C-alpha cells in the first residue's frame, strides 16, 4: 500500500522560509517521479513542481527561483524548500506520485504566510 505523509507546514511571516517533507512508503521510491501540489481555499489544486527519478525538476512559474524540490532516495523522502514566501503561497501542500497506473496523494500540510 502506497502511503505519503507530509509534514513541516505552519505559520510563517512573508519573506521567510519553510521546508516541507513527504515520507513515502509502499513503493520503489528511487524510480518514482514525485510532485508537489497545493490548493488554496476556493481554488483548484495546482502543480507546484515535480522531480523525476533522475533528479530533474520543473516548477510552475510563480515559484521559480524561490522553491526547490529535492529527494533523498535512502530515506524515501521528498522535500520542498520554500524561500521568500508570499501570502499567495498560503495553501495546503500535497505530495503526489503514481504507481502501477494509480495516483496517490498525501493528506496535505497547511502553509500559511501572514504577518
């Protein structure tokens, strides 16, 4: 059973940083493409960025240069380093993967950027 568990969210002031983690189990993490998504109240869930099994990353335009996705295949953990946070980054952040034709999501972690 694939399980994804996010952590690291919280309340942070604008301009500061936060690091999210996503611990994966039940899949061959090292060969899985992984993604971070977010959903703000009243808005559709949107892709933040992805990291391939080879470590290549792509990001949505609004976070380029501020967010970085990395992975630790030994600890089966996905990370999202978020710098220079803005109020519009406030959302529930989810990690995502696909395995054997199915898509899997974590429960999400809330990020609130506010002074």
